[in-house]
């Protein structure tokens, strides 16, 4: 699909030297890759820069801190997010961005569908299912995943006032979007075995720490509604 507006892809990165060549080779032509180095010690920043990506440094550790640093560094009309571990193909974001640019949705999310052994460990899937259930109760949105592959308008994302800087950031984005009356679409995407070990969901401890962060987000009071700039009501 052809997307005629400017698009940046935010790629939070912590020691992803092995995955970066695969990921960056799949960034759609004409889009900018913003690799947010969150304290890598394996040369990830140099590799990303050598492959043509723009590198943003974020010293504060946390998935949300890295994602938000990329959002602030972007100057594109649309911003996409993708994990930097080769578990998700950023090339799939063309359809996401096209739907937002055309005004068909305000936020498009990828529902992960595992491909191959080890793509989604049982403990990580269990945590995701529990959180998705709580999200449906909290927002009324018929979502089945909290997938990190997503697209929305930059100005609208900034207006949400996202404050979580850890694992709750992706969930906070969806909750606040729902409170603001956004049209949220979920699209199935293949989920591949990641390169290297996960920093969050690779262990039960990491998974449930993420669940705790997200439960805190769900407990926050609803924000006042706001119509996205690209949406017609």
C-alpha cells in the first residue's frame, strides 16, 4: 500500500544487535526508522546508525521511556511502533498507516498470532490474556491483544498525555485512546520467535512485573474525551 504522509517507526532497543539488520531491512521505503537506544552494551546504536537509522538515546531505562523518547523525537505526521527483536515485521505497518491516513481508524494495533515453536512462551501469553480481559472490561473495546505493533497520528498521541515509562506504556496508550473516543482497530499479524532473550517476558518474574505495571494503569481514573485531529464525529 502507498502512504502519502510522512511516517516514522519508533523501535525501542536494548541490546538487539542480532535482530537489527533483519528489522531495519523491512522498514517501508521512504519511512524513517527511529532506533531508541535504551542503554545497549552490544553495539546496537552503531549498527543501527550504520544501517541508515536515526538513533535516539534514552538513558532512563524502561520500555515506555524508550517509546516516548522516540515519539518526542519524531516530526512525522504518523508514528508507528514496533519491537526491535525480529518478532514482528515492520513491513506490515504499511496497512496500519494507510488506515490511519485515510481516516478509517485512529489507532491500529497488531494482534499477535504465533508462528513457530517458542514464539510466545506460555507465561507471557497467560499474562497477555489476563490483561486483555481486564482491558475489555475497562474500555469496552473488543481487543484480544496488547501487541506492540501499532500506528497513530503523532499529534494525537502527544495529546493523550502518556505518563507511564515502564511496561504499562502500551496499555496506557490504548486506555487513554478509548477514553478519548478513538476508533481502535485490531489486525492479525504473524508473531515470530524473537532474536535473543526477552528483557521483559523472558521470565515469569519479568512477565508479572509487567502485569503489575499494567494493572496500575487500569486502575487510573478515566481521562476526559477528546476527538483525534484526524477523526470525523
